[in-house]
């Protein structure tokens, strides 16, 4: 129950992101509710009660704080409606990231630190921002309808950097794009606007991208809204879609590869899929198999090989060896978990 020490906090908005640091701590981001962490050694949840520093609002139980990115084991990017901060949770220090646009903070969907130390920020409506932490300079890339080499959409859901340093951009309405940071030019890739039933031929299977993931082989995997799971070889430019309405592999919102090379895809309404990339076969885990909820908002592996699944109702922990599921439900009102 939420009132008991070590239980999952009573945060009614659910969970949207999971992060693991190298010390084995599982971090849980709950939009509009706060931040919690799971102590692996004690198996208890710790809602963070962080005192404000230098006049900045507290993280943890500050209701509109949530995590939007991770740069190291001790620094998260957290945001609320009035700011974006680099938060060192070990020192409890905040560094404000000033984007010179007060409206953009509520729009931030993704923050990543690139290998060169720059910060890339994707927003839902104000385009792409590049922030230099050294000189505090900000560059804003926007869509220009007259320039096909500009950012394809100002509505960005997800960002990923590949080994070569290119930035990959998943948009809310224009599919997939990339930025060659050396040249400063954007590339757009073909997509269809799906209604959930169309079969894409060597294009992305929908215009709305929910998630991007590079596997260990360097292949880019893309989850879309009205499509499903897409494979994209960035070297050949070849798309393959694995949209499968019959099995439920549709509306993919999370993708993950564990240390054993198992490949997982989480859907919005149909649960979690263990997907074989060579054969295309899949095993589905749903509420019938013990999951708390069929909407999978986060997938992470812990140090013992368990797969943690974030949902709006709490956390599920799957043991891939036995397929046993253990749940950590978020209490609703006075209902026991």
C-alpha cells in the first residue's frame, strides 16, 4: 500500500519512463506526479523528497517534475512547465538550461546529450533545440515549408544518436528524419499515413513515430502509432515493417534489446512482445499472462536479467527464463496493491 514504507508511491498518473544506472538503481518517472527509485539491494521503492536548492523547485514529490533524459549515472534531465534542469541527484544540485523560450518547457518530449557534449532537445511544437553547456548558446531548428533540407516537422516525439554521430528524429506527423551535424542538413525518409490496415512497401509504415532504438548490430528499429514495428537499415535505406494486427503487434511505443540479445517490443494496447529478428516470430505477454496492464510505457533489464515493464497501473517484473510475472501495483485511492 502507498502508505507503507518501501511501497510504490500513490501516483495516479502512472509511469512513462524507466532508467537504470550502473549501480543497479531503477529510476521511475511519473509525469505530473514525480520521481521514484527502486533500491535493488533492498527491493523497496524510494519516493524522492528533494529539498529545493537555490530557489529551484524540488524534484521528487514536486508534482509536475519528471525525467526527460539521462546523461550519466548521477545526472538526469528533469523538466516542469517552467524549466529544464540538469539534476545531479547525488549532490542534489540543479543547473537550469535556459532555452530563451518560456513556452517550450511544457512542450519538451526528449533530451539527449551527444558525444560532443551538446544537448539536443526535441519539442512538440517548437522544433529542435541545440544547447551548448559551455557557452550557454542555443540554436533552434524549425521546419521551413520552402526548404526540403530543413527539419521536417516542429513536432518531435523522440531523439536518438547513432555511433557515427548522426541525430535521428522521430516526429509526430512526418515520420523519420535525421540530422548530419557536421553539415547541418536534415534528411527526410519516405512514410505512409496509415489507418492501421495499410501495408508499407519499403517505407516507414506510419507518419507518427513513438520510439527509436538502435540494436547492437546498428539497425534502427522504429515504433509507430497506426503502424507497428519497423526495421530500418541506415546503410542501405531499406525499410521493413512487421505490422501484425492479428497478433497485436501494432502501435509500438517501446523497443528494447537485453544483454542476452532478446528483443522486446511494447505496445499501447496489446502488451509486450518477445520478437525474433531473424524469423519474425513473436511471443506475446499480456494481462492474461500476468502483466498489470497491456500498455507498455517502458522496458528495462536489471542486473539479474529480469525485465521490468512500466505501465499506467504500476510495474511488472518478468523473469524471461520462467516467464513468471511479479507485479508492483500503484494503489488507487484506498485500494490495497
